[in-house]
C-alpha cells in the first residue's frame, strides 16, 4: 500500500489534486474532515477546546464556532500552538485508524493523506512520497478573497499561520504547480498517478 502525503498551503489547489487522484482510484484520507470529526459536539477534543478558549467558541447548537475560534488563534502563534496541541494527537490517531482500514480493505490501495499541516505535525512519518501543491502566496491570498470571501487581512493571517513555502517545498518529492490553468494542474496530477503506479 503506497502511503502518500499530499500537502500545500491554504488555497494551493490541494483539494483539486486530491479529487483527481480519487478519480484514478486512490483512497483519500482527508485531514480536514478528520479535524471536523474529532471536534464534533460532545467529543473530548471539543470539550478541551472550550476549556482552553472559552464557551464563546461553542455555537448555540453545541458545535464548534470555527469563526470565533479562528479569531482567537490566527495571528496569535501561542494560541494556535495551544490549539494544535489539543487537536493534533487526536487527528494522528484517527488518521492511522483510517490508513489501517484502507489497507484491510485492499492491500494494494494507494492511500493519499490530504493534510495541510504536514510540516507542522507529521513530516517525519514514513511516507512513500510527499507531494506539495504549490502556488505563490499572493495568488493564494487572492483566491481566499475571491473564492472564500475573506478580506485581505484575514486571508494573510491564514497564510502567515502556516509554515513558509520554502519549508514546505524543502520536503517535497513531487511539486505540482497550481498557479497555471486547471488543465495544467490535472496534467501534472495524471503524471503523478502514472509515477505511483510504476512502482
């Protein structure tokens, strides 16, 4: 079972690459979805977040108020580190469970871990391949403004909260440049799939 880490900064096009790999037959394990799952209402992780950051980060329906939490952590490295210390261990445990489940289902499965915070949390894990989706920070900021409705300051805070492009690119086995057309991104992803299946 090849285990591939797919990472990239916010708005780098990582999800586009993951969707294409899924079309080819890869099993995608989505770290962002796991984060949502481990922070679900009633979970121990959500309780610890509430203890650390206050009841204001919990919505009236008992779910996490992501905007309220984001306002407390983005732009505040010490708060972000505190949040990561709560969330990352639970995400690691659940992601490993999903890797093992994919392997049990199909020993030859290609498993792709779609993970934005690879450098920050899991760079030393035994990946068969590390793939980095890359676009310049200015373009990613514009995507956040145009596609997600953020103001420029909030978009920049999100980018600044992640590691630098240089640190991300330094760990890459494969870089997919997502700054060009969608077609070009998909061509590079198709070439990656061929490379994976040559092994």
